């Protein structure tokens, strides 16, 4: 056994050496067993000082000396802190006697007094006060008094009060009130604590939100202002109502609390949103106005309806609340309840006589909202209430078109039974049948065809239902539509030369029908088609060949996603042996079609470009075979020097595959496959679509991105998917775009693309109606859910505030609260970078003065008619990336069409052999802008991405700059600087 001796010669301890490895462990042993501070211990053996790493052995005698030297280091103060937390007064006395600093404070270390007081160690607190330590020291806003008050240590509070200035009592009072410590609150009030002091909240609101009735009563007796609001504008009554504290609400009302106080929520709004029925009843009885709106225009009934609180909604309806009042987005309580799927609330509202056909500002009615989400019960309730099935909203979607697009057959059946028009068209001219065929919803297609939907309708892209189905590979749906077209007697008629008498759409439809037959090969269908075409199979073959050639070339330049004509034909020919009898007159119909399809597929494929831009490749696709000699040469290669079809005996698929060139791949180049991006210092130095600039926090943001404003709900997923396939790796969207549907489309496209999350830079924005801390956090959470991701790479504040014409209740504080929420999202990793959109220099300077983290990006309108040179220079000086939208114009203004005709743009396009669009985008990057162009056309997508092969001269840049007239073309011409 190792023995430890005091200086006096008295044995202090006997220690089993096996339990200890060195002298440092012996010191820790003596700290635990004998309350001896480690920092004061000095161990000697045979008169020599033992170092901490000195090894110990049995029968060893060690002498302990307690140092009395002045120790002021962090290690000594930390021991004092630990002793205070543990209530070890003797250890503390040794340390204080050794002149250890009792007031040392660090970022991660409170003072000993704060620690002891928070733990309720009365003797520790008494000892430290007697030792003369500072009692008013604050650590993260807390003093020893506030710490003891939070935990309800009455005797500690009693000891500390005489030593502290009264100003420190206010925080302690709020803490004690929140925790419900009545005796501590009484002590603090007796010491003249400021009962109405406002920090993040008041003592009364803190007690009220937690339901501490006795504390609230004590505060009111001390003349607390019952209507005083906290830092967030909430009174005690709002706080108690939100938490459903019935007894406190009753007490506050008796004390004269204003029942309709409003900064953000009213008490009634707060209680309604949380479903606290008894509180709502109390507030209504006290005269609470049920039709008061928040600054976003929401009413109490909307709040209850949104969360599905049925009984609260019923109570509000009985109180004669305005059933059909709308918020700033044009939504009524019925629209909100329908979109959230709360069928029982919908029933209450309908029974009360709510108007069924009011549309919000996006054009969505209650029926459209319910149909798009597949809520059968709500659709049934609305139809029974005679909701209009064919109400046209702004984007011209009806309940039937949206339900067909999303694929809700039960809803579609209900709508058809109610007499919904089967052939109503949306913004793109698509019918419900075209939408369902495109998305592959076969049950919906069956229902629509049985209801008499017109299968021959042509949309704005000159597509029909069978074309849409076949282009997506939905051949079973194509067969259903084919049979419907036969019954409607609209297919190729007898004795007609279709090559000359029909247009492009009819040719495309014929090819689609042949594709369906090739896939299906049902003898019955072949018999029907043979009967239809028997009289003139020669013209039919020319018709199909022309259709395939035209279709394939459109697809080659990206038109309307019609590439399938070539790819699918080649795919269908695999595994089959094609036999061609002698003599063209004896060719069977099926063999003729197969020969026509295979030969046409081959002939309509242009030579593969070996170099050059995407634009040059597209032009080559357009040209195709240049003359008859080229065509004959390709035919020779196709048949591998065999005679023409009339003399051929057989052609096997292996031979065909060797003869046919591979179709251009639609997948993105490998250089676009993902992160990390290629870093450049400035946007103008970018040489490819994957070049990126590092933001202030190191996050790499690609120079080139893809915008998604006004994509169109029906095509959004396919458009974004095409953009990803074209190599775009930054996708820019926003909460407000198509009421969140665009975010959903972006998320779905990313999922379908197969790309890793790290390979795509996602940007979204919080809309101006969600300004405020909590509402911004909620908006981000909803955006992440719609995008199907756990974080976004960049989160932007879409606007610095509301429209100038609707800003009566607006204050810049809301803007600052919004930014505080973005800082939290950045800290939590839900946003990798944060920034702003549409911010002027004034807004940016205000933000710089009131933020912890500066914005990293400012996204603004920037084009030749609006060259914001001063703002661009300011952002560059302050280290903000400058991202331009509307670089190619916007549908908001016809003046956007003038861009391409600008003399400077035209001259540069001619000089560089580029398109005007490419010149405009290159101009923006050389000016220092990140760009996010948008196009629904795959060909133009590729052209917009291929802008890095040329460089504009200074003279060309200046010529385009000269077009500046300070004209804003987007968002109704709103100047952001007018926003307060």
C-alpha cells in the first residue's frame, strides 16, 4: 500500500497502487476522497517533487504539500467552479486562501457564485459573499440571482438580494415567474423589482404562458401592466390564449386585459389556431372580435380551419364570423380547409353557407384544391353543395384537369358523375385526357374515355393524347386511346393520300399509333388497321415515313420531347427478324410498316457531330441528309450493300444494329456529373456550365443556373428533368411559384434524375407574406418537405417587404426578424448559404447594421434595359454574389421581346456566330452576374448552357449597356426601393 503523509507527519491516506497508474491519478484520488484541490497539491518522494506522469509503486511513501502560492489560471478557477457546484465549502476555502480568482469568467465557464447559487448551495453562496466575490457578474445574461430564482432557491435569493442592485432583480423576476416560484417572486417584488421590465418577455406574460395563476395574481397585485406586450408584440392574454391556460385567461380578463389587442395575433386568433375551445369561448364572451385579421389577412376562422379544429370552427361560425373573408392570397376559410384536407371543418363551413366557388389569387377554388390533393370526401361534400365543376381559375385548371394530372381516379369518377366537362383545356391547351395520358394514369384515362373525352384534341404544342402517351412509353394507355379513336372513326380514312392532305400533328399521331401497334402487336388491332389502310398502303408508308422523319428531327433539336419516335423504334426492332419478300407489290402490311419504320429511323438520324457547340450540333440535326445521293449512300450502308427492299430476302436485327448509328444520348455529359464544381474567381471567367464561384462562407455556387418561374404545372417536372439532363446543376425556385407546386416539381425531378443531392445546387426563397421569425422557419420547413430534401444550398428572402400599396401594418422590424430566422437556418444546416432577393442598396445597408451573418447573394432583375451598375458595384465591394434574373426578359412585359432586336445584341451575335440569347447571357456573366435563364424547350436549354465558347469585347459590352433605360419588366414594374 502506498502511504501519503501530511507535512505535520500525520498519515493522510493509504492507497492501493494497483488502482493508480501515475502521480496525476493519485492527485485525483485525493481530490475525491479528501476534498483537496488538485491545483494546490504538490507530491514529494524522498525530498524530490513528483511530476504528474511519475510512476507509483507499492510501499512508496509520498509527502503532500498544499501550495499557498497565488494561482489565477483557468485551471484553478475551474476547480473552484466544480467545488461550488458540488457544495464543497472546505475545498473552496483552500482555493480562496491560495488566492485563486473567484471572479474569473470564460465563454464556457460561469463564476463559482453563479454555479453555487443555481445549485441552491446556501453555505457556498454565504462563503463566497463573505470572501468578497462580485455578486453582479453576468454570464450569458444570467447572474447568480437570476440562476437561483429560476430554480426556486428561496434562501439563496434571500442571501443575494442585499448584495445586488435592484436593476438585476428584473431578469430574476421574469425567470421566477416563468418557473412558477411564488415565494421567490414575492421576495423579488418586496425588493422593488421592476414588475413591468421587458426583455424577451415580461414577467406577467412569462407566468401566463406557463399557466401559473398564483404568480400572475401576485404580479397583478403589484400593479403589473396587464396590456404590456413583450419583445414579440404579445401581451400576457395572447400568451395564455395560445397555450390554452383557461384559468389565467379568466384572471387576465377580470383584470381588464384588452381582448382585441393586436400586434401580430389577437388572443382569439392565438386560441383558435391552437384549438383551445374553452379559451375561445371565454374570449368571445368577453367581446373578442372574430373577424379581425392578422397583417397577412388571416381571420380566426381561417386559423381554426387551417389546423382542422372542428369545434372551434363551429363556435366561430355560431358567432357570425365572416365566412367568406379572404386573406392577402385570396384564400377563404373553405379554400384553406379544403387544401389541408380537413373534411369535418369543410362540412361545418358548408352547412353555414360558405361560398363554394371563390378562387384565390392563384385561381384555385376549394374544389380544385381538394381535387388536386385527391381528397375524395371533401370533393363529395363540395359537389353536394353544388360547387361548380368547370370554374376556370387564372391558370385555367379545372378540378377535373388537376385530378387527372395527379392521378386520382376516385376524384375523377366523382367529377364525371357530377357532369364535369371532359374536354375543358388548361393554360397549355391540354385536356384532362392529355394530362392523364402524359403522366401514365391508366385508370383515369379509362374513366375519361368512357365518359366520351375527345381523343383527337390538339394542344398548343400540337400534341394529342396518343402522342403524349407514346412519347412517355405508356403504350397500354396508347392502345386504349387508339381503340377510342377507331370507335370515333377519326383514324386514317380509306382512299385518302394522307401524305399531302394532312399536317404535322396528324403525321405525329399516325407514328404514335404505329408505335402502339408495334408494342402491342394485338392481331385484332392489326386487322383493323390493315382494313383501314388496304386501299392505299403506298401513301400510308410515305405518310408514316414523313411523320417519322419530321418527328425525329424535331426531337433532335429538342422540340416537345418527341425524341421517342427514333429511340422507341430502334428499341422495338431488337430481337426480331425482318423478312422482305421479293417484289414490293407482295409486301404484307406488317412487313411494310416494319421496313418503313426501321429505314426511316436510320435515314432521319443525321451524322454525329465530332466537335463544336450544342448550337452547331442542333443545326446539324435540323439539316439531316442533304441530298438524294446522301440518302442512297445511307441506304446502302443500312442494307450493307444488299439490294433494295424489293430485291432483299432478309435482314436480321444484328445486321440492323451494326448498320444503325447510336441515337444521341439524352443524359448529361460526364463533366456535369456532380460536385465539386470547378472554381473561378468571377462569373466572367466561367468556361463551362459547371464552373462556380465561392461565396463568402466557402459554399460553391455555379455561375449558370436554371430558373423555374412560371413553368406551368403540367410540364414542370419534365422541364426540370430535361434541364438536369442538359447539364444544369443549379435549380432556382421559390415558395410562391405556382403556390408551391413548382418546388414539388423540382423535388420530384431531382428524385427521378438519379443525381446525388450533393450534385445539385438548390435555391428557394421565402415569400413576402411570410416575413417574421416563426413564419419564416415554418416556410422553410414546408419548402424542404416539398423539395424532398433536408437542406437547400441557398435560401433567399424573396422581397424586402410587401407591396408599397399594402404595407399599412408593415414595419422594418419584421424584415430583421426574417433575417434572424435565416441565420438560425444557416446555423442548423438547413441552408448552406443565405441571401436576399430584390434588395436595394438601402435595404442592404440596413441589413448590414442589424445582422450577425451578412447575406452572401443578392438576386435582382438585370438586363440591357435595367443595368443596375451602382448596385452591382456595391455588391462586389461588399462581397455579395450578384445573381441576375430576367436576363432574357419576362412574360410580365412585352418589352422583353425587344432584347433580341437590340442593335448591340444583333451585332455581337453576327460577330460570334451565336444566338441573341447566348449574347445576352454572356453579356450578363462578363458584367459579373450569375445567371438563371429559363426555357421549356430542351434545344434552347442546351443553347443557353453553351455560352462559354466566346468572349465579348469591351466595345460590344458597351454597345449593349447603351440600351439601359431603367425599365423594370417583372413583378408589375415594382421598384424594391419603394418598400419601407
